[in-house]
């Protein structure tokens, strides 16, 4: 790890603020730190970032005070004992509404985006969790060790980040399981395992032992979307990950996500994002 200490005028001198340049091995195979710290802020504290200005995901544990978060065009208040998740590849900002203490971790690597998407889908950008004390203590301990010159191995850091994300997602998965009936859970699992192939609503319904019409009604009632729309959403979401993370061509990505025609994929993608897949890749490429 290549750690560098930083200072900001809007945080107190007893704050910790470190940036890291991960190795190429960590970027390719591990979860890794971009930045870590423990802030005591003034009321003038403000961070504003444009798209791709800080390529990472951010998790913050608010110990005291209040932060106001702006992300995805929405505003959230994050009081004490709140957990905040932000996609720093996108435009965002956060500021202190009072003198505030928080621990934070800028991270990326491995399947960080998949974790981020699942957590924000099920829990939102600001939430509370029973693991709060254990998680922020782990971040504080790590930042203190770095401050004292004890550089952790990148593998150790990767394990810590993965454990943190898994524990947050475990509670998310429990709520997810209770949200849907066993039949719809069975359908969602089937779609999750087969959405990259040319599956049909009839096949999904047959897997659940229901008629297509009855299955479609129940699926939309519980999820809010049709089975076909859900499959498309899974495909497009996976396509976004491949465009950001891989060197696959647009045609290869179309084939990987279950489209028989690259033109159909490009048309659907542009309809959703008002960008072609190639334009999206230029704006969201991780290793530019």
C-alpha cells in the first residue's frame, strides 16, 4: 500500500485523512482502499464532486452531528449512527449541518459495484444497522494503525472490506427474503441464474409451476414490474458493469447479456440512458 496523509482546512487537527494508491494486483483481484479517515468537521465542511472526479465507492459512519447528502438528484439527512453509501463515480456532495464526527472508507475493486447496487436498492443511500459499532471501530482501528506507521497488507484490507459488505448485505438479504413470497423468490433466483440466456416468461412460470398469466400477475404485484421488464433490467445492469470494467466490444457484451442482436441491445440501452453503450463507457470507464 502507498499511503499519503492529507489535511483539510474544514476538519480539526486531530482528524485522520489518508489517501492510497493501490497496486495493480489489488486493482485486478482485491477490494482496496482509495481513502480512509476519521473526521471531526466544522460547520463549514463541504465536499462537492463532479462525475468521475473520485473513482470509488464511499461508506461513512456518522458518529456525531449531522451530514446532508446530495446524490442521484436527491437530498438526505444523515444523523448520528447513520451509515451513508455514495457512488463517487457520479456527481455528489455532502456537508456538515453541525460540527460532525464520522469515519469513512473510499473503496473499490472486485465486485464492489454489485454490492453497492444491492445495498442501495434494498436499504437506500442512508440507513441504520446493528453492526454500526463493530464496523466503525474496524475503520477507526485501521486508520489508527496507518497513522502509527503499521501498514496493513492489501490482502488483509480486502478481507476487511469484503466482511463489512457481506455483513451489511446479510441483513439486506434477510429483509429481501421476507419481502417476497417463496414462489417469487424462486423466480428471482431462476432469473438471476439465467438472465444472460434467451429465457422467456413461459419458462420462468413453468419453473415455478404456474401458468404464465397467473405468474405474471403475481410477479408484478410483488415486484412492481413485469417479469420481462425485470429480466431486461438485470441485463442492462450487467451491461453497465461490463462497459465500465471490461474491454469487451459492444457486440460481445450484447451476446453475454442474452441479446441475439447487438442493434437491439444498443437501441434499448440508448432508450434508457440517452447514451449509446460506447458513450456510456467513455463516461464511466474505471481504468481510463
